C-alpha cells in the first residue's frame, strides 16, 4: 500500500543534542512538507520541498535543517539551536496540482 | 500576511448541526481545505473548495466565498466520533504549500 511513514513515533532528546526525524513516502509525490504542532495549536510550516535537491524555509525554520537527496525521503533535523523543540511533528506529501496532502502519523518529540 | 482565523472551541449536541467558520485574507489563497484531526493523530482530508459555493459530501459540507475571504464547514447529524479538531487551510497561488489556521476543537456531547 502506498503511504507516508514517519519514524520514530515517540522520541526523547536531551538538551543540546541534535536529532533527526525520518519521513519516507512511496506515493511518487514531488512535494514534501514538515509541520510542527504545539498543544492546542494549528500546524506551522517548518520546511518544504517541491523537487529533489531543492527546499525552502517555511515560517519557523530557525533551529531546523532538512535535505532532499531522494524523491522518497525528506528527513528533518532538530538542532540544538531550536530552543523549544518539544512538539508533535508532521510530515506530508502531495502530487502536482491542488491535491490534498497525505500526512504521516507524526513523531512526538520530547526534550528531557 | 496570510492569516487564517477560526474559532478556538465549539460545543454541540449529538444529532445536531454545527457550522465552523473560517476567514482569511483574500490576496494570498486560491483554495480552501478542511481537515479533521483527532487528538494525537494526523489530520485527515475532508474537503477542498476552489470555486464559490457549497460542496456536499454526506454529513459534511463546505462552503467558500472567495470575494469575502470566508469559508465554513457544516457538520450534520453529529456523532460522538465527530469530536475532534477541524483545521482550515489556505492553498497559496504559486506553490502547493498550505497555511493552516489554529484549528477549532469541537466537542460533541450526548
């Protein structure tokens, strides 16, 4: 079955550590996105990529980095520069045109 | 800016009808999506409006007025399982990226 997979589902990080969240899709979608969601809040765009080897900053890119070396993969690194990283992270992808996003099941990151 | 506004919380009774409104700045978007999100889960797609008017899908309907920067999601015959957050999202002209509102948390009571 086609879909988008995020791993891990839960992640704990010590302060000062970098951590990478995985996002893989087998939908042949060109565009991929990373959103952050805080309790009781909507989704805020971190980074997005419309094509391999290219990506753009979203509204809250500071303290995060991404890569898009393969069409299927769009990993997100939460760096130690991100001051408040505890949140629910959602990855999404979409094909060309105004099509609904397909979301992954999310990664809940907690800084301990 | 590209603000999207929707109420934070709403309550309704099982079997009733509820309308969740969403307003946005007209200069930024050319379509509106509605998503449902249960707590701790990923959003799921409900509807997409790009033209003015009402789109009906079973118990759920969505309306768009582009000139007014206004959309609503109408939920009929409410069920307990409809208790969730409902996210309004604008689709920008030049890319496929979505800008989300803060979401409306709907609680359905017996």
